[in-house]
């Protein structure tokens, strides 16, 4: 019997974290150069010796609009024999998350932020069903990721509504595909643990300020995604990097390094062919994006949709 993934509402944090850390509503790259592979949602991957495969950019939310897949994407998916995703979230992964806690010797959130910020965190956490006594057991970075997701989106996930990646995973199992993960959960969790608590607390504070100005920032991202255009997102990321050198390190950790790792693990699947790859849309564009990395390995990339 095939093992199905565990449906956890926190899946997909690293991509959301990248947006939190790098995406500023006022940032704009000064150089309006074209961004490689920034437009599109589905590409065909080809190289002689194997049947074509496909790669799709996803968005880690449960909004039903993103699950209304256009015909070219559905046809490519149904014609595949194997599927690859960032994570599968098995029951074992759920146990890893359950065991992961803020280290006992870490500074409590109340000591990392001022009293007003702490009050705001506790009030906002309550909207997600998280009591004050539990707030101290969650890292500031994880809280920032959580708050980036609107409460209604969080409730949809908690109630079992599948966000796009998990919906595709379940569909792949239903079709009898070979389903694999391109990353391990420990690798993603390590991204948060590597960031100093004070830096995480600063990100959390900045996010609270931005949420007061724009309570639902995910909506802009959904609109760009449905339009098949990640240009604005990448221009804002580039603008943030130009202004803050530290942001470059975050981009390298949350995007670039992971892109190289996933491409390396993806190649054996492409050699077999008829693979459907679904990863967060931010992993695909740019000079360090997965699509260009595949081109550098001799694959021909063609936009399908």
C-alpha cells in the first residue's frame, strides 16, 4: 500500500520565510534587466536519450483558485509516470516536527523583543489558536512565517483543506505514480535554526509593522502567480539585496543553495523521463534558478504554459 503524506499546515515554510526576509513592498531593482524564466507556470524539460519531463512552479497555499489548473498542466501531470516535490510530509516527518522545540537555553521571546512587540505577538498568535504559553516554544522565525499566512489560510490548512503542493501529491498517489521528495525535512528546519534568534526577532518585528499596513500580503503573490509572472517578486528581492548585503546571504540559503541541491537530486529522475516536478515558483527563475541550472546541464527548457 502506498504511503500518503501527512497533511500538516506548516509545510512550505522555507519559501514563505524567504518572502518575509527579502520581500519589501517598497523595494525595487534599479536595473530593469530581463529576469530569466520569470514568466510561466509550466515548462517541458528535454534531453536526448529520455522521454520529456515537466516542471511546474507552485505556491504553498490552500486558496482554491490555485488548484484550478489549466488544461496543459493537467495533461502534463496525467501523462507522467513519476512525480517529485520539495517534501512529502510523511508521518515520520510529523514526528520530527513534534520533537523540534526551541532549545532550553535559548532566550525567551519576551527577552528578545520589547513589551509592546511581545503584546502584539501574543494577540496575533491568539487569532491562530495559539495560547500565550505556547508562543515561547516557537522560534521568532517560525512565528514570522506563520503570521505571513493569513489566519483564514491557516484555518483552511488546519481543517484539512489541501494547499496546492499537497493536493498534487495526493493526486500523484491516486494515479499510481512513483512519488519522491527532493529535500529532507531536517534540511529545511536547519535553515531556521541557523539564523540567530535576535535576527529572527528583528524580522518578526518588521513583519508586524508591515502587516498593519497590509493585513493580507499573500493576495498580491497569488495574483502574480495566477498571471504566471514572478518578475515583480524577483525585482523586489533584488532591490532588497542591493540595499541590505545581509539579504544576499538569506537568498543564498533559502533559494540558491536549495536550487542546486534539488537539481542534483532531480537529474536521475529526468534520465528516466516522464517526470513531473512541482516546486515553489520562486525556485525556478533567475540565474541561480532551477530552470537555468538545468539548461547548464544540457537540458532544453521550453515554456508550455
